[in-house]
C-alpha cells in the first residue's frame, strides 16, 4: 500500500493506514439514534466526545506520533511540541504519555482553565503564549527550532487529518446501509479533511462553522485559505485564524457543503443536547448540530445523516 505522507495532501489510503496504526490506542465511539422531528431525515449522532481526552483529536495525535516513531523522525529525548487551544494539546499530551514520549504544549492565555488543568494531569509542560492560537503556534515553532522536537500540528498535517478521518471509517461500518450526509464542525479543518477523505465521495460532508470564525466559507470564497477574525462562544475550540491547506485541498476535490451558524444557534443546540439527551458537549461540538437545527442545512425527509459530536471539554455549569 503506497502512502501519501510525503505530500501535504491526504488520500483514502492514508486514512486506512491510520486506522490500522491507531486501532489499539483509541476507542470505537458509539452512535445514538435521533428523533426525526428534531433534525429531519434519518439521523444519528456519532458520539466522538467519548474518545480519549474528550475529543476526536486523540486519533490524529496517536497517528502522528506513531508514524514518526516508525520513520525515525521522533527523538524520545526531545519529544513532541504542539500549539493548541486545548483539545489538540490534551490529545497529544495524552498520546505522548501513553507512548512514553515527552510533550510540551503551547496554549493561548484564553484557553479554558479546565483544559489547562487536564494538560498538567498528563505530565505535559504547559506554556501560555498570547491570546490567540496563531501566537501560541509561533512560540511553538521557536521551540521546535531550538530543540528539534517533533511538531504536532493541531489540524494541518497529513497524519493528524488522516487520524481524524478514522472516525468516518467507523461510521461506514456502523451504518452498513450507508449515509448520505455527515455533518462536522469546522475550525482549522482537520476533521473536515479526514472525514471527507475517508468517505471519498460516498457521502457529502457538511462543514459547519461559527460566524465568528468562518475559515471554510472564507477560503472557498477567496479560492485559497485566508486569515479571518476570531470571536464567539466556540473560539476556544474552533478558533483557528485560517483553514488549513490540507482541508482546502480536500474541499476543492471532494463533495463538501459549507454552512455558517450564529452564536445563538450554537448555544441553543448545546442546550438541546443536554435537555433532550443529557449529552454535555463544548460549544464547538454543538456547532455541528446547530448547522441542522438552525435550518442552515435542511436534510431531505429520507436523507441518512450522521452528526459528529466531536468534543466535550467544557464547563457544564452554564447549561
């Protein structure tokens, strides 16, 4: 099997390889049927927030570190470095700890305290840098240059995106009748890229992003990834300043629909998940559901839809 890891794009073979590589390190997350009167169509939730560290990011983290170990690009003495608003940092710190690798995580000063505390629990060295992901990223790059550590991007590396796509491989097995649509939240686009690549045209992917950080919509409109202002209730997890190059490549080649939702839409969807199912997710994860419940995307009556609930690292006190 030929891998495309030498290029800054991903193919279905990369997701298949990632699935084999991380199978013994991640959880197969379950599905939950959804009442059709709430969403329309025949819908299920993919409960990816039950993944290790509370988000899908563990998939890409394990794939990146294990792949680097395979090809000799990981030095255990220097370990890994990641810049993250929280979820990617936790996932990489957890994966590194499980694999016996040192981890240094750069996070914006705006990262929720609950996520910073979790990082420390995984024995990661935590460095606060600036108020946006972009600033933490720059600081992390300086650390990599100085130490030679392996950099684990939050979303825009082939191994990271391919690892995220393994949740779609599970979906294909869990819904043998097939799916028409998979709805995912979009920040930097690693999840979008991986899921879309894994499905390889078998279903359309709907990428939902907050109006406060419309990276996908802006990239599609401009014909390339562009910087966007970052604000809103989901900025702690969907706060990338621009769409990743890998996600843009994938969205340019495969069927992707872009929808944008408001903060009010996201808050309402998050409350609905708690009120109806007692599911607690972060605002970024609720954005995926908001894409449907807000009417921004309207499934057909017989459409088979999966909504990915991708993260639960949140303070539940405001539900």
